[in-house]
């Protein structure tokens, strides 16, 4: 990478830090650990994992190894590949739903990094939160999926609501009082709401940062005078989310709507990675974003 490119990147980083100074620094290591668990552990993915049967242990273990920080410098390249497996037509063993389960089950660690500007010590706490939560999250997925498989056959599993039927069947099998299942459903609802809140909160930071870079009107970057959150970005994303959710539900059943939204989200996720990989390869020379030929050749290998 040339000196001019490095200077531009450093200047952009300094500008981001300057904008981030206005945000409230409230997130510590414990907050990031909980956020990682909420983002990465999605109960809906367990239904897809159940469809894979006993093979889910293998798939989740592979996903754990791919996103694990133990892979050092190669992990960035490997994690960069996983969205491609979701948009390229898969074959037999790695069918679309199993690809989603394999890589989707443990993706999401990068989401929390979007809250770096609101962390007390992001450079220290963000990597630590990944190290602490990766094995815990994998264990949660494996044990929960095994528990569902003990009562529900893969062919009969509802991918939209995988947990509740297993709870009902388990309660009957062990003679557990009826109050346990409704109570568990309430806790599951609270968990789902918390997950949606953290996903939504992270996503609202994207238009805010785009406003900092002058890619969208500065209106999106306006912060609430007291809470220092991007209030206009929150309103816009809320309206867009509602519109997409209603649009995907027209004329289809709940499972079809769920799969449609999931496919849209992962496709958009994968296309974003394609754009990120393409910038160093195809950016105009005048922008100062194209590295030397040796780095472009290596990046081209990673891109494909």
C-alpha cells in the first residue's frame, strides 16, 4: 500500500475518532460478552440445525474453527468467505439451509465492533469478548440442538419456532408441571426481544457512519441531545424494517416469509463482503485506495 493510501486511511480513521468522541462510552467487557451472545445465538437457526440431524455437531464445530481467533492471520480471509457460501448455489451436502446453519450459526462477532465508538476500551475488550464467547456460543448451539433432537424428528421440525414444540414434548415425557412451558416461553420471548434490540441498535449505526462519510445526508448522523444516539437513523431504519417485514409477509405462510427474509438478509450480507473485497481491486487510481500489484494479486486470490 502506498504512502498516500496509508495517509488517506489514517486521515479517515482520525475523522471517525473525532465523530465518535460525541458518543457516550458506556460499554465494558461484560456488556460486550452479553451482546456477542445475543447477536450470535439465534434460536431460529437451531431449527435449521435440527434439520441436519446429528451432523449439526460437525457443521457447528467447523464453523467454530473457521471464525475462531486461534487461526491468527488466516481467520480474516476465512471469515470473509462465509457469506459467499450463502449466495453461491450450493450442492447436495452443503445445501443452502445447511450452509446458513454452518456459517450463520457463528457469524455476527463483527457486528459488535460497530459499537466500538461507544465502548470504554474497544481495543482491549472487543477481542477479549470474542475469545470468551466463541466456545460458549458453540456449546449452547450444540447442546440446545441435541435437546431438540431428543424429542423432535428432523423431518418434523418447524424452522421458525424450533424450541417451543420440543419444550412441550419434553414436559409431557418427564411429567413436568404445565406452568413450566408457558414460563419458558415468556423467557424465550424476552430473549428474542433483546436479540432484536441489539441487532436493530447495531444496524442504526450504519447510516450514522455513512453520514459521517458524506455518503448520505448529515440528517442520519444527528444525535439525540441527551442519549447521544442517532435518533434520525433509528426512525428511518424502523420504518424501513416495518415496510420490508410487511412486504415479505404478503401472500405467503410464516415459514415462507421467514425463509424469504433470511435469504434477503444473508444475500445482502454476502454482497456487502463482495463490495469490500472489490474496493482494493477496482477502485480508481485517483482515489488512492489501490495497493501495490503484489497485494492486489493476493487480494484477488482471496476475492475469488
